[in-house]
């Protein structure tokens, strides 16, 4: 005669395993995605490139923008304004710490890069390099 295990215990154990795995992967995905800055990139009617970065609640001094080797680096230092010693988090989904993004953009004139931060939106605009046209004489 076979001894069957108690199905309630198995269901409980698998339920706990499922919740633990879900929590593990949710935390890993949040760790990865929270270090990236969300960004929209588009080209306007004049052919200018615009990068739009939502960054509400950030001091302008905590934003770093650099251009090097066809890459624009955007770094933001975001700190929580709550004293964590006085509270116990049940769930914390606000992003804090160092956030960064490197965007590769070809044919950008670095002298035209400008940044504006207004109402929690960082806008970086730039122009493409003017194409050099050279007439080639056929010999």
C-alpha cells in the first residue's frame, strides 16, 4: 500500500517557494531597472535631437551631464528626504542612490549641446554635425 503525502503540506510548501522566488526575481529586476534613468529621445522638425529625462524632486546640482566619444552620460544623485532611522518600511518603491545612463549618438556637434531643467524635466538638446559635401573631380 502506498503512503500518500498530505497534499495540504505540499501545497503550503510550494506556495511558500513560489512567493520566495517571486520576491527574489522582483527584487533583482527592481535593482537593475532602478539604476537606469528613463529617457525619451526624438528628433524635432528642425532636425535637432532632444533627450527628455523625467527627474522630479532632483536638485539641479545633483545632475551631471557629459559628452565624450559620441556618448552622452547622464548621472543623477537622488537621495530620500526621509530619516530612515525613524520609520520602518513595509514596501519602498521610490528610487534613490546613483542613477545613470549612457546614450550613444552619432554625428552630434558637441558645441551645440544645451541642457535645461524645469518643473522636474531635464531636456538636453543638440544639433547634428553639418555634413561636409566635397565635389570630387573625375580625372
